[in-house]
């Protein structure tokens, strides 16, 4: 808000009042010579702001959710449940994006994914449902290999990231292993593993398992691959974090839990022996 003011004796003259309310700009010539007029203006501004917030924010959010869910049901012929909604920007969608939902098919919370409307085009939608289906297939593929490598009960999630144009609704019932065998898959495949410990971990104990799994992923033919391990206190429940790790965008260092440290290795590192894994262990402070 900017004001151009000048004094005439003891009176203050406001020539113009410029108000910005969201994307609405209002310019009015105003002449107030007393406090009552100023207070009335403030009340008018507050009322207008509340109305704009309700109309543009609240109603828009509900409308976008229903549109996204309707699109998903038409596209896949299934019913979906919303887990949460991340609000975008009604005024600056190109910069901050529009509302997006985290959802899963009815009765299948393990297939959690993201969906929303394009920030650049109205009526154009995106979703990662296919990736959630493929990620679940990979969970089944690597379950025994992860448990055998660590020789203990650990929680893990296979995280799969692929450019949107490389997968379509028609591939929902296809095999992810067939997709990965294509040379142009461009996939990033990561095993995200939670290891429960009673205090600081014995890092040397886990070097061989991580090395084995890194080599397993190499055989997948994914363009990029890696293994991430978080050592968490045994008292912590990280099951929901692991279930949603494909979409929650939270790394181990930002997790609201007691994490002692992490190991993060990938195909870009020149690793030829288990002993080299140790240098990638990062203790967590606090």
C-alpha cells in the first residue's frame, strides 16, 4: 500500500489510496479529514479481503479436489480416496502450482500417489498412479532380497521416478520389469530402507547388505539407481513414512523421529567393495 500525502494546517489530505487484494487492484480518490473516516476505510478493506479469500481460496480448493477425483475415476475406471490435500496458489498457479491431492484406490492404501491439475493449462491433469502400481510390483520383487541381505526384519519401500510422458494409463496392467528393459526408460530406482536400532548403529554390520543391494539394482537396467538407509530408534513408528516415501518428499534428516544416521549411495559413485560404503555414512545430530 502506498500513500501520497501532504499537510494543510493540522489536516492530513490523502489524495489517493492504492489497495492490493490478491490479484485485484483498487484505486479510489479519497478525502478523509478525521479518524472516523480512516477507521471506516480499514473496515471496508478487511471485509473485502475476507470475501475474496472465501470466494477465491475456499471454494476453489473444494472445486479442484472434485475435478481431480472425477478425472481419475474416468481415466482408470476405479474409485479413489483422498488422504490429504496440498493447497496451491489461486492467484499465481504458474509460479506455485495448483492444489494437489495425495490419494489411493479404495481399500489399497499401499498404492498412494499424487494427482492434480497442470499449473500451466486449465483442464489438463497429471497423476502418478502408474508409478505407485509399478513401485508396488518392485516391492514384491525386492522383498526377499532385502530381508536376506540384512538378515533381519527391516521396513523398505521401492521408490520409482519416471518422466510423465514415458508412462500412460494403458500401462497400468503392464509389468514394470518389461518397462525397465527398454533402453529409453530414464528411470530412477531407489531402495529406501529403515533399520531399527537400539542406539548408534554398528555401521560395519550393514556395509555388505547395502553393497549387495546396490549391485542388485544395477541388474534392473534402470538408468539411475541407489540405496538409502535410515537408522532409526527401535521405539519409532515409521511405517506410514515408508508407505508414502514415494510422494511425501521428506528425507531422513527432516523426519520427525529419532534418526541416528544414514547411508546414501547411488550409481554415480565409484563403489567396487563393501568397505567403501562406510565413507557414505552420515550421523544425524540431535
